[in-house]
C-alpha cells in the first residue's frame, strides 16, 4: 500500500472550522485571540491551527483579511467611475459594521505602538492595493486613466477617508458623498497630465 510521504492532506472541513472560529473570535476578542482559543472554538488541536498559521501575525492577518478584504470583489462595470463606485460601496458596507469599526480602531492603535501590528497592518494594506490595482490597470487599458496613475495613491486616499472616519467614530460616506469622492479622485487623476 503506497504511503503519502508529504503527510496528510489538509481537510477542507477542518480548514472551514478554523476559518469560522478565527472570524468569530476576532469579532469577540479582537486581536487578543490565541491559538488555543481558535483550536478550542474550532474543535481541533492547537497544532492543527499552528500548521496552517505558524505565527500569531499569520493568524490575525488571515482572520482580519477574511472579515474585510476577502469580502471585496473588484467591480467590472465597463468604466472606472462605475468600478470605483461599486467597489467602494462594498468597502463602506463592510466597514460600517460596528464590529469592523472596533477592530479597525484597535488595529490602528496597535499599529502605532507595536511593530508586529505595523507589519500586520501593512500586509492588509498590500491586499487592498491589489484590489485597487486591478481597477486602475483596467482603466488604463481602456484609456480612461493615464498610464502614470498610481494605484497606491488612490488606495491610500480611500483608506485615509475610512481610517479618519472610523478613528473619530463618524459615519462613513453615504451614497452622495461616495459619488463626490469618486468624482474627486477621477478628476484629480484624469487631469494630472
């Protein structure tokens, strides 16, 4: 009988249980959750969690990404204006959740104090940049934006609006403000050359 020299194959049900536990605990305990908490909540051993997420940073990044950036899909409406508006609408819906606002505030505070959280926050922002880059590259290919358009700058401007509003606990942009934000971004970047 042949043996599997690479070890056991990951069990999708176990993966799902761990992911669900991470998301629930992140909302329950914030960034204070531990490997033991996740293992107990998922009904698996600590080593099973550790194999999938070798550091606490990996665990927190995966959990935070799961409840935030993984919820977003780059819209494809045929225009950069529609793509930005639809994608930002998704983002605002997720960050309007009071639990996400609490996590965001905690994350911003920790990132200012702890280099490990700074790295974690940077990794989340890198994933956000990938999303915006898809939109910008499509718009450049359609001739809607100049090739010199910076996806990073657009992503930072959007993140700045979210971070400031979450930090001071004011509502995120409503549909009218979102339209103004998209129009302002596009005016600035289409008139840059």
